[in-house]
């Protein structure tokens, strides 16, 4: 069985291989449980717009470095919600212009760009 599609912006290409007896066992389970399989549509997670992303980068660039909790607090204010602030924090964590180091109590985000 091959599953192709996308999750958000990431392409997915998954191959599932089962032996004939495994397919038979799976088929028996579906029949006895009376399961109905329906396609599931997964909506991509909302992304912060470019202006918020630029502002988040500028915030850290001007500060030079910030602790994770303080940075998250500032990003929440910038983005208008905790969820949007966390998305920006994750983007910063994975940015090539940011280095995350272990601090005494919390991670420290340092601008290296």
C-alpha cells in the first residue's frame, strides 16, 4: 500500500508492506468490528504571517539574546495569542540565524544571523 500526499507544506510518501497473512488478519478485524473507513482531511496548521515572522526575528536580533520564557512572553504579545507565540518560538528555534543554548533554568535564544 502506498500513501502519498502532504501534511502542511511537507510531502508524504509512505509505503506499507504486509505479508499475505497480515492482510488477511487485518481484513478479518475490519469485518468483525464493522469499521467504516472514511478519508480524513488534515488541515495545515496556521502559520504566522510574514510581518509577524519579521517582527519576531527583529525582536531577538535587537535583544541579542533572551531566555525562552521571556521570549515566549514577548512573542505572545506580538502575535496576539499563546498558540501563535509558540509557533513563532518554534520557527526561531529552527532558524539558521538563531542558536539555542541550555541556560541554568531555561533555554537561551541567541541571534547569530
